[in-house]
């Protein structure tokens, strides 16, 4: 879910569809031209904002903003007449994006805006839907100067893998690797589902552990996802390094360099697509499983730091590979969470983040917490009761339990004799008592099951 708009006609949601474009050589050259011009405008405006803002304020008596920079576009076009050859809206949107980047920076969400670089940030947007037309039946996209009008480049061939049922908002053209894509933003009306907090059942709550043995383990015991790069530092990294070296050795502006750049871009783009595919499939599968999905509230930044050596979470940072997997997956986790949240929201469900802590060290069967219970990345064997399970599955059950407690579907008093549920919501120290326990898929800890507070 991107943006929601509410008015008299109902509640609307913005959805994005990304389609691959198959431009002709002329169209691709035109795309490159637009991307170059928007980049120039963006970078020039960034320089103005970075170094000339004070002079501007003194001279004009007001601050630089999207509006003031937009008003200077005609003057810039006088100085650089080639800017007149590309659609004016795209140039304005570049300034709009810069403004958004600064807003994100000032409000603490992002780092200071960086200049856009060729091939890396080649994108431009058409915000006016009157200038854009989609023909999904024939697979054609019409843009300004890309249509049937005389002197135009003709419509762009593309492949729609999904029907767009809604009103068009904007179209962004992006270069990713060696391919071009169109991100089509459209608005659909959504049925408002009633808040689920009141009527959610325990079996509709699912816990997911983001692990190192398997990327995502659900509390019903299904391992999802795969490691895109199973041996970090080996094969793929070597190939990337070699491609990078080949590129660095080529003379600037040469054909050889262009080909080397294309090879590297293709290599990187492929990995990105694989990771995205993995995330999309895993998140879709989890979203189908339940209404409320419980995840650990992992702070990705501190996690990667811990993988570098400031060991904070000892139970998990068991091997160098674990740390590396974590570092490499960090982006994947963030994306997984975002996509899962969006997919759940679409069907009226929601994501629940619980504080991390001891979920991988606590025995789900008896509640005993011990770092030594985790034998390896995959194996968990309780030192108190001998309960054996896949380590990530055990963690996923604990995460689900934290979610149930948060939702008020489990009774915190059910944790008797030392299995404290701390104020943070995480598990504290537990009793060391040995006890017999058998555990079915999705089963509850004995103390909870016997207290009768949960109907599972
Ligand atoms: Zn145990």
C-alpha cells in the first residue's frame, strides 16, 4: 500500500505495477536523452541547494524550495537549450524528487542527497496521466514523443503481466541493469475491512523467524526462501570483482568500456531480480497463512554491526557464515517486511513487530532460556528438558507466542514459576525444571495449554 486517499467516493489505494519495456534503438536513445537531462537538472539543483542557498536567501528574501527551483527552469533552458528537447514535466519531477530527498534528510529518514549518476539513477517520471496511454491488449505504452504522431518515435512495446483495474496516476521509466522498465502507479478503490484486533483467532496468528539456517521459518514449520548467494565471498563475489576490474581497466568513453559496464550491470541486476523474486514469493506465501503475522523487530543496522564483531546477540552470531548471511540478507529482510505488510494490508491483515530477545535461546516446550541450547544454526536441543527442534522453528514459535501475548490471546500469568514475561515483552529467565513435553505443529507451551487460556 503506497498512499491511501479517502474522500466521499470511498477509500482509495495506490498500487504500482512494474513492466518490462522493449524499446527500439531510437526510443532507447530518447530515454537516455531524457535521463541525461533530468540528471543534469537534479544535480544542478542539488549544487544550488548545497552551496548557494544562503546567497539565494539573502538576494531573494526566501528559501529555496521546489517552487522556486521550478520557476528557474526556463532560465536554465536558456542556458542549456538542449533541455527543451525533452518533456518539461520530467524536468519538473526531477526537482520534485530532489525536494523529497531533502525532506527525507531534514526529517531524519535518509542521508544527505547525493548527485545522480549515469546508469545508476537513470529514471524519469510522467506525472500527467493525460500525456500517457496504456494499451494492455496490444502491449503498447504511449508517452510524449513516443506515439504515432509524425516525427515521433512510435509507442513502446511492453509486456503487461497483470491487468490494471483502476485509474492511472503516473508512469516512471527506470533503467535497471541493461533493461528499461515502466513503474505504473494507479489508484484503486478498496473495500474497508473492519479492524481485526477484536476478532482475530489464535490460529490466525503466525510467527515468522528470519534466520540464518533458512531465510524465513514460519511457526507452522514451513521453511521459506533461499539464499541468493549461499557462499558469500566465494563464486559470485569473485565474479563481481573480476567484472569490476575489467571495467576499471578500460579507457573512458571506449566501446570496450561500454560493453564491460553492460556485463557488470547485467550481473548485478540478475542478483537483484533473484532476491526480489525470493522475497515476493516468501512474503506472498506467509500473507496467505494468517491475518496477523508476528515478526521480530530487528534493527537491521545494529545487526550488521554485530556481524562485524561487536557481538551483542551471541546466540545467533554463532559462525562467520551466519554473520555474513545476515549482512547479505539485511536488505532482503527490510524488503520482506515492507512487502509482507503491504500484502497483509490488502486483505485486512496486519504485521505485528515484537521486541527481539531470547527467541532463539528459549525452549518453546518448557520455557527454559539458555544460550547453550542452541547447538548449531539448525539444531536446538533444550539443556533443561531435552526438547529437540529445528532452531528457527523453535524461534518462530516463540515469536508467535510473543505476538499472542501482545494481542491478549495468551495469558501472561500462564507463565508460572519463573518464566517471566518482562515489561519489554521479551522472555526473561526461566525455570530450570525438567519436564516431559511433546510438541505438535503450532502447539502451545504446556503451562499455557493446561491453564486453558488458549483455544488452539
Ligand atoms: Zn525445554
